């Protein structure tokens, strides 16, 4: 009579195959989990970046407000190679246009607050992040180097590196055609994939 059953060898082979399959599935699961975690991290960072860009550009909307004839270089300045040390801002005034590939990392603008002119701005450290230069009394924005600045971090993420651009061109906010400005201000950075992303603001008070 022939005996039927499972030999020890076939049992061990089956167990080995099962073990290999299990290890393969765990590897796939681990890789998928890593991709998910990285994707979530990148999504969060990109979302925060988009918020920073929009808020920063929108904050410049009041540049030149209350000033009879605001001009670039006097009431709105973009600085290249800027540095903020102990409340003192240094850098070089950039001429228009300030285009992509530059090192413009600070912007200062002037507005009238009642009968008092105030200056405010943004400074982007070369190590990354962004700081808001709180409003302070001034004669105009061209006095940026003599003012005692108090900075408030907007974001301290080193992965967020910001530059500023400005172009002399007719622009209108959100497609509004009956109101136009003469300067288009851009805040630019790179997303988690290294692609440039930006937010723009039409400086309506500069005619």
C-alpha cells in the first residue's frame, strides 16, 4: 500500500517559500509606508510655503498708502545681499527690474499711519526662513539702514528660502481693470521638488 502525506523536506521547502513571500510583503509595506510619510511631509511643507508666500506678498499691498507720489527707491526698496544683525539692516539697493536668479532677500516699504510715516518689511536670512520687520517710524523707506528693526519670525524652516523680485509693469489685482499699479512685486521660493513657486502683488499705490 502506498503511503500518502507530507515529507519533512517538502514541509521545509513550503515554509521557506512562505517566509520569503512574507519578507517580500513586509518590504513592500515598509517602502509604501516610507513613501506615504515622505509625501505627507512634503505636502505639509509645501502647504506652509504657499501660505508664507501669499501672506508675504499680500502684506506689501499697503506700500505707499497715504503718500502723495510714492516712488521706488524712496518708498519701496528691494535689497540684495541683505543681513540683519542686532536690529541693523545692511545690504545693497537693487535697481528695477529685480529678476530671478538674484540675491534680493529683503524688502522695505513706507506707509502713512495718520500723520506719521512708518516703514516695515521682510528679511530672508541666507540660511533659510523669513522674518517680518515690524513697523517703525521713519522718514521714508530709503532710510532702511538707519532704522532700529525689531524682527518677528514668519517661519524658521531652513527648507524655505525666499527671494524677492520686482518689475516695472502695469498690473491689476485679480483682473480688476479700472485700477492699475506700475510695479509687480513677487515673492519666490522652491517647493519640495525643487520647482520655483511664487506669489505676486500689484503695488496699486505706485502709479
